[in-house]
C-alpha cells in the first residue's frame, strides 16, 4: 500500500519504535519561545543537563509578550537571552528583530518540505503548510527535543480534507478553515494528521496555506499539511537556490514527499467552497461557527488584527482594502499588530500602516499580545472583540471577554460599522 | 513507581481546554508551585464559574471528566497545575493529544474509559475514591455511601506510556535511552 506524506516523513526520521504504534523521530527544527521554554531551561540547569543537541537546529524567539511588560516577563526574556548566548544559538530573535514565531520562522526559510518540527506551542501545525510534519508539544517534550533532538509520536493516521470549487471574492482561507472545524468539531481530528488537498489549496498562496494549517489543531489535529509544490518552491527559492539548479528541479524533488495515489486515509471529507460565505465564531469553542449573516449586527468593542493566523502582509492588505478612506465606528477600538518586522516594514512601504492609522487604529509592534490575553489589548469583562486570531475560549483575550473569530476582511468590516458585518458589502467587485 | 488514586472530583463537561485549566496570565511564572492557587480558575460548568477553592477540590487527587479533555494550548502548565495540587490521575472519555502526552511525560496518568463507564461513575452518589491497579490495568471507584456498590473498570495502557510512568517521565526515559 502507498504512503501518505506524513508516513513518508515519519519513516525518513524514525529513530526508535518502543512499542508498535509509538515512534520516536529525529527532529530537524526545535523552535522555542519565552512562554514555554524558560521552565525547560531552568529544569535542565537544575538537573545539570544544560546542553543543546545541535545549536543550528534550534530557533528561538521572544514573541508572546515583547517588549517585556513587567518584571516576570522580563525575567522570561532574560532566561531565553542568556541561554541563547551561552549555547551560541545564532537564530535567536530579540526585541527589534522578533515577531510571532509561526510567521517569523517560515519567513526566515527555516522550514522545508519533509522536515520534522516541534515547538512548545500548539499552533506549530502552521508549518505543515510547507509539507513538513510540524507539531505542538509540551515543555517536557520540548526539553527532550532541546537535549536529544528526538520526540515521540503515535504512528500517524491521516484524514484527507479535499477542498473543491473556487473561493468567491471576500472569502478567504480563514473562512475555509472555520468551515472545516465546524464540520469536524473540536475533536474530530484528534490524534490525526490532516492533509489539505484539492484545487482550492493548489491556488492558495503560502500565507493562505499557513492560515489553513494554523487552525488544524482547533479540530484536535496533530498537524495539518499541504503538499509542497511550485508555490512552496517559489516562496523558499531565496533559501534553496544554491541547492537546486532551477525551480523546476526543486519542485520535482519536493514531489517525493507527495502522498502516493494508493495511500490509506482513515477518512476523507470534501468541502465545496464556491458558495461558502464569510464565517464567524460564536460562543467559546472554535467549532461554533456561523455564516456572517447570522451574526450580522452584533455590536463589538474592539477589533484585533494580527496573530500567527492572520497577521501576514496579505492579511493586512485585505483589511486595508476595506479600511482605506474610512474610520473606526464611534466607540470602537482598533488594534493591529503586523506579525513580523519584515511585514511591518512592507506594510509601511505599501502605505497600509497609514491606512490603519488614518482609520484610528493603534499600530503595535509584532507580538502575540492580546491573542492570548497577556498584553496589548486585553478585554474587560463583558467586552466583545472581532478578532483575526484562532481561539475564542472563555477568558482567552481577558476574563469575561468574548472573542468572535473571523477573517481580516470581516474584522475590517466590523471596524467600520461597529458590528459584525458581511465584508462583501465593502468590496468593489461584488 | 509512585502510587496513584485518592478522592475524586467530577467535572461534568466535554472540551475543557487548557486556558480554563490555567489562564495565560499565569504563564509568566517560572516555578510550577506558583500555579497552585489558579487551577481551573476560568472553568465554566453549566455556564457558571466553577468553585476551584471548594474543600472537595482541595482534597481531590483524581479528576473525572467527559470527552476531549485538555484541548487547546500546548501549555504543560495545565498538567503542572494538577501536579502541584497533588492530582495524579485524570480520567476522561478522551483527551487532546498534547495534554495526554504531557501527563505521561510528567509520569502521571491520563486514563481513557468508554463513555458508558464514565456515565456510570457520574451516576454514583456520595463522595468517590479511586483505586488504581496498574498491573491489572483496572480501576475501582468506591463511594462513601454504603448503599452504593463499588464499580471496577478495566482500561488500556500503552506499554510505552507505562514505561514513561515507571521511569518517572519522558526526560528520565530519554536521557537513559538516547
Ligand atoms: S499569535 Fe496567538 S496563537 Fe499564535 S503563537 Fe501567538 S499566542 Fe499563540
């Protein structure tokens, strides 16, 4: 029987099989941020095991709360900084050079097709967009990853999500993934890998594929993957051009990771997206999803545009398309955080930052900030936020606050009207 | 190997996520013990805030709950928050992958039982105590109510997870092996 991309990656990285069904893999990239890594570092130090398995395979960033907001977060940053220095970790990104991990690391070319990637962060599945097996892990797994370069997983079972049709204007990868999660529910893909295929994925940019894979974990998936193709190769070209004689050669090489035609899937679901409307969550679970029309008119207090889901330049352009020449509705606060310094700089060059500022938005430096309710836009009890992030859990953006997840188009439309609004009203070609 | 079991508390809800188990604002702590007073602080049961400071919660050594427990963020802080409150087993219909892995990585138990067994336990009256026999992979639930007969359920335990528990967690296991 043929193999799926996940099985091929597992087989290529297999170090040990302690029991049938459990596989210990060699890890290509161990990514670290200041929320889940410091305790691992402290524990290794206490145990006299303060070592790293391979300095070049460790990538580290301070991104969740940056610049530090208080003594505790300053200490977390310092632990990371001292550790990176002690072990000469070259790819460490500190204030000024830092951005949201799942936007920054791909941008630096750290992720390649066929790689195994772990991080102490559940949205590590984002990097599956490159045809890598990328999974979020806890601090102990991270600790062992740092020390030994290995991680244990159950043998992958793959669920195939086939996306057919063509997205209509104003409908984006965010709306697609929300619709997929609604269909699968929050544990529909638990312990499984999701492989996203079909013409809709083929037509997506890397940014859109990252948005898609980013939320695979919200359906419980271990990782979400796209098959690496021409789009992947073009994105990675600056980093791989010495390795391949031409783009075509790279694309052909990437094909070795593609799932075989007779590969086994535990389940295949198909979603026709041509008639899909913009999607919005309600309630406290990311599978509580409705068409925007069903929530139309719900008042909001804050707009949040950013995060590893939708803080890329493509997302800022979408929002700016609606915000250009308009202002925030009276009484509504707008917060935008471009996900990396490069995105911020690009947005400046394109005049997008000006559009946000003219509309009355507060433009933050790249950071996770309010996405997880730690800083920079935390909600008060009873407040409602239209957000481009990925989690609407109770208390996520601040105790007693309510978060509606949506696309950058929809968040921008809500900014202008002060209520949840179908963004297609503001788009010319509709 | 450490011993497992003790007084149980029932959390009658599915999809309890790690933000509810330990809110992100406490992730700035760099010691596990600082998490102690904040366990389950943002949990809603029946739409109402759960009393995480109740005597029953303080005494609990075992948590019994429904499906997809520990979904959401990868934060191992959720497991540590249980650990520092002396909770050594979580029993559920199913777990989110990262949470379950984090439990065994810390050398404590995440036990999956069929929905019907969980339902039976939820129906028991009185205060409940759990005993676990890891060799037989059996657990017995006893009630303080003498009219209530104990219930014994068997569960599956992956040999690798058992090795992790025996080693005292994944770091100790991996350090020996790799
Ligand atoms: S932006 Fe939000 S979801 Fe993404 S890594 Fe940061 S806190 Fe996590």
